[in-house]
């Protein structure tokens, strides 16, 4: 099995973790390593595009990520990625959460449920940030002189 490793904002030791995961799988070998330092809210990331090109050309059989949200922070984008990859015969696996594996219908279901929850958390965090910034700006705009 030809494996692509993908990392978005790689953490210390993450490469070793992914390599160890692949080494623990019989007959898997790393064919491609890609990483990006960009937002998970867009698919326009060079490393991700290299993974997709390899999948389209039939150069990989499995894509391994540490967490599924490394692929995308939005449910729609992740669903589109998974649809394309699975239609190309590429299995997507989370090394940190091995149950999240598109190799089975139940695994694909779990991936989609987890991605929906992740998007809710992400949009909630964005809303919290906007509220804090708005509150901070309102506090600055208030006159220190009560009258």
C-alpha cells in the first residue's frame, strides 16, 4: 500500500508519530509526505493539492493524517475531499483516532459525524472571538466621563 502523509501545522513529533503508525501497518510504505502552514478553512493549500494530484494520478492508496480536521475545518470541504478521495480508491485514516477510517462504511460515517462536531466547535470559537473583539471595541468607545 502506497501511503501519503499529510500534516497541517505540524506539531513537534507529529512526523515521527505518523511514520510509526505507517510502520505498524503490514505492507504499507510511505510514498509521499506533504505539509502546509495554512488555514483549515480553505482547500487552497499546496501540500493538500499535491496529495490530491497524487490521488488523481493513482500514485497513492492511503492518506494518513493525525486528525481528520487536519484536512479541513469545514464539514462541506471535508465531505468534498472524502468523496473525491474515496471515489479515486484512496482510503483516509486518522492515526490518532484509528476508528476514523474511510475503509469501511461505519468508519466513513464516524468521520462525517466527527467533522460536523468539529465544525460546530470551530464556528463557535470564531463567534466567541468576534464577541470578545466587539466587546473590547465597545469598551474603548465608551467615554471615561460619566454624565
